[in-house]
C-alpha cells in the first residue's frame, strides 16, 4: 500500500511513495479490502448511490480543495454522507410507520432532509478530515465561517450536534475504505509483480480518472450497462441488479487502473490487464454477465430517496460549481476510454 511522504514544509505534500511496504502486509491488506468490499456489496441498501449525484460530489470536492484537505478525505466525505443520509432517511421513514398519508409523510421527511443537508455535508467533511493523517483539519471556526459565507447561520453547538448526529446514526463506524485505497493498494501490488510502468504518474492519472468516475458516475455506468446488455433501454430489474456493479470498489479500482494504463502507456496495457485479472476476485469478471442472465424476478418498488440537488441548498455564492471543467479538461475522451476499457476487461 502507498505510504505518505513526510512533509518537508507545511502545505507541501508530494503524494504517496510506492514499494515501501513489506509484501506480507500488502497481502494481508489486499485480503482485508477484498473481504470488506464483498461484504459491503452483499449488504447494499436499495437506495445506494442516491446521494452521489454530481452536484453533491462536486460541492464536497470543492470544499475539500478550499480547505486544502488531502485526497482520501474528499472521497471519504462522499462515502460518509451517502451512508449517513440513507440511514437517516430510513430511520425517519420507519419512525412515521403508517402507510396512510405516505405522500405527505415523505414530503415531511424530504423537508427535514433539505433543511439540514448542507450542515450534514459539512459535518461529514469535518469528520473525514479528522480521520486523516494529513496536517490540515477542519475546525469549528472554519466550518462556521464557510457556512456563514453561504448564508447559513449555525452556532458551534449546532455544528457539534450535527457531528454527533452523523456519528450516532452510523454507530461511530465512520472509518470506511474508499476506492482510492483500492487503487493505491493495487498499484503497489502491480509493482511487486513486475509491472514496469512508473507508479507515480499512473497514480496521478488514476486520481483524475477516479474524480471523473465520481463526477460523471451515472453517465459512465449507464453507458457500461447499455453496452453490456446491447440494449439502450434496460429494464428496472436489470438496472436494480446493476447496483452491485456500481458500488463495487474493487471493480472500480481495477477499471480505473486499466484505463489509466491504456491512456498513459498502451504498450503496457495487456501486461497490466493480465495482472489485474489475476489479482481481482474471479467473480468480478463474470458479475455483469451473471446479473443479466438471472433477471427473471420482479424488482420490488421501494421508497425513492432521490432529492434534486438544487433543493438541497447546494449554492456557493461567487464560486460556480466548476470542478469538472477546472480539473478534468479531458472529460469526454476519458469517459470514452474508461467505458471502452471496462467493456473489454469485464
């Protein structure tokens, strides 16, 4: 796994260093992450991914950039917010109980979500920053100053209560792995298995691709689904079953690395592809095929927790949400490359 370079000066971080961890530790970590990933995918809630809408992710990425947070923090904040919001909605909905007046009950739940959403988002970024070993932390004063700048008037007590609400809802299980951890671990493993491609430039490109996957999530996965099915109008059952593919972090990491190699050094692509196929669990390569060959059962309708981002108060006066265009100028070509490579690999 990648290890952090000691900071020579405050604010300078040259990124991870590869080939600095004992093979035994790498092997144990790979097994641990693979097991954790499989467990997470097997227990997915129906509404997984509902709070990874582009505008929400972009808001978190911009906030992490504004506060000079390290790379893992922004991904962890996205995953924390997603898991917290789904659990919160489930708890609020279950508390209402009755099926009568369902529409009015959901309207009430939605209002509660939108009224506190930005505060909860900031709390998730704060918690993610506290889990990081990076020098930068988001203090209460920093968070309150930002909230005030976008016309939210909260107190320190309300900010503290919001953090506690996130912690209690998630039962303090907030140290979740992110796709970046899988990417960095697999890059480390590739180096020990004879991959000749320099890890650092590949890592930098993989980070950009991972950002792209978060920011254009629906576009990428919808395209992969339609190509895999050879059908431009997937059924509800097929879309529901595809959720395990969309939420599979190991699969995402393998796809991101394969695409990065394909863009950076096509001559190494076949070597890296064969190594990744050997490293990733075998069921990944057959997952898409299985999902579409076993889609005879009817999809059960559940509560949709999708709330348009514009209703969640995600405005940032004076700063357009422009992370996509600012950081991923090669967006269209990378989407095409990512989709093409994924369809070949998987």
